[in-house]
C-alpha cells in the first residue's frame, strides 16, 4: 500500500475541486454555500485521511462531500422549522421585514424582565410562554440527546464538531438529534404548538 504524497494529495484536491463545487452547487443552489461545503469537505478529507493511498481518495472524498451536503440540509430543515415556529409569535414591523432578520436572535431579548421593542404585553406574554414551553421540553430530554440537540441546532455546530465535543461517533450524534427532535415535536404538539 503506497500512501499519497503531499503533491499527489494537492493535485487530487485541485482536480476534484471544480467537479465537487458543481455537485454542491446543484444540491444547494447557492454559490457561497457550495464553496463552504466543498472547503469543509476538503478540510475533513485532509484532517482524517491525509495518510491514505491515492486510489482511496475519490471514494472517501465523495462520501465526505455527500455527508456534508446532507448535514447542511438537516441544519437548514431544523433551523427553518424553529424559525417558522418562532416567527409566528413575533410581530411584523420594519425591523422584522429585513431579510437578514433572525427571529432566533430576537428571542434572547424576550426573557422576562428584559427590555423589548415590542410594546404589546399580550405578544410579550405569548413569546415568554412559548420560550418557557420550549425550555421545559428541552429539559425533559435525556442528557445526551439534549447535549447533541443544543450543540447542533442552537449552537450551530456540525456533526463532526458535536461528535468531538461529546466524545462519540457522528452516527451517535445524528441518532441523538433525531430522537430529540421527535420528542420535542411530540411534546410541543401535545401543548398545542404545531411545527
């Protein structure tokens, strides 16, 4: 078994980059996101498989690229779900019409006793009750599910980072997150909150 030299590894990455970018672009339809996905995939390949033979690199890289694309969609789906849920409780005004507006960031200011730009006490009460319900639901999760869920979806870490922090496999992270999302969905639905 002959390991790839640094030059061969670099040449492989250079030859693969354009095709990988096209694959990612077709998948996510955004140039910047596609570049990020390709860069993340290449970084993972270098970090984990720099000592592999040249003939193994194409398969390894494709597996990493596809997993990175899938991870992107999982994050987007979950973030979209939470953003949609939260935005339905936040009044629309000039600030929230801005396309860069993120309702998840606004919720930090909606804690009891915090000052808020929203003058309607009824809306503040609804938002406070929603946050209490969500926090209580998260508290009911088993510790490993809660840890994985918060790291992935509230902190925005990827599967690999989460696995390193939790000292477990990436597959375990995905399982914990999936179970946590199903449990939270069930609890919130029981409380009358449809996702």
